[in-house]
């Protein structure tokens, strides 16, 4: 059964069997003190507003049988996949690979790299490790989605203007229809969150659609 979602700039119909929920980088490194987000000078508390809406959408997506994909930004312990230009940003001693209260910052396998317990992946859900901001860059995401017949994405997570927006732009160029779940995303910069959502839905939905979690829950319900 197609699900109509009350979105902007206009309603969109998606098929549950051809739709995936993609939760971007809800990791301790971005949401908790002592991680990558804080090392860049950000107030991590600003991201917490997205947790409850993400939980609600995740529960509804699971109940509706959607493919669920959790992404994690991070690097190999040997950092061979961390471009020097990315590493060099941030204060010395608090850079990617440096040791913080949650282990080595933004390194796979460290406690800070884990998804927050409130949104822990369930068995059988895809956990996708990505070295960049976009979830398609240097990953097998496109292969996974095409193998499962997915054509539409519900996108949640952090941060709205960085990894969410980059992923939506990549997905849009690959032909996927994206619905960004507005209140299930958050940014360290509220003005950037608003602008990032506005950019997605402007010009007739140049990158995709934007809907509140309530509209997505009503559709999945
Ligand atoms: N800094 C910032 O806003 N975001 C990131 O570095 N990565 C993600 O957005 N996941």
C-alpha cells in the first residue's frame, strides 16, 4: 500500500517495500561531551532535541517493516582513510584519532563511535560506516539500496546541514527520492538547521521533501 506523507513542498507517496529509513550519525561522538562534536567547539546539547523524534520514527519504521540503515562517521584505527585536510582541523590534542574521554575521537571500534543507546541498531539492521560526510562517499550504500529495490529514503539524524544534507544531495543525484524528517534532525547551529531544510524543499523540492515526524508517523501508522 502506498503511504502518502504530508510533506513540503507537496505531499509525496512512498511504498513501504521500496523505502528505507536512514538514520545519520546519531553517535556518542556527536551527541555526548568529550567527542568529535565538542572537540570542534560545539554545544552538543543542541542535538538532543532530535533523539525522541528519531526514536519514534525508528519504532514506526520497524513496525511497518521498512529497511533500516544506521550510519556512523568515523575512520579506521590506522587512519589510512582520514584525509590529512580533514584531520588537520580542530585544536591539537582534540583531533580525529586523539584520545578523549570516550576513546580515540571518531575512530571505529571506540566507545565514542557507537550509536547512542537510545537508538541502538536491532539485529538485521544495516550499520554503515562512512569516512566522509555523505553516506554514499566510499561506501556500499548505493549497492545495498539497489539490491533491496529501494527508491525512497526517509532521512533523520545529525547534523542537518553537514552529514544529512550531504547525504540527501548525493542520494538525489543518484535518483532516490528523499524525505528529510525535520524535527528528527538537528544542528549545532539552529539557523543552519532551518536553512538546510529550506534548501532541500526550495525550487519545487530541488533536493527532496521535508516533513515533520508527526506526518511520517501518521503515514507509517
Ligand atoms: N560538524 C558537524 O556538524 N557534523 C559532522 O562533522 N558530521 C556529521 O554531520 N555527522
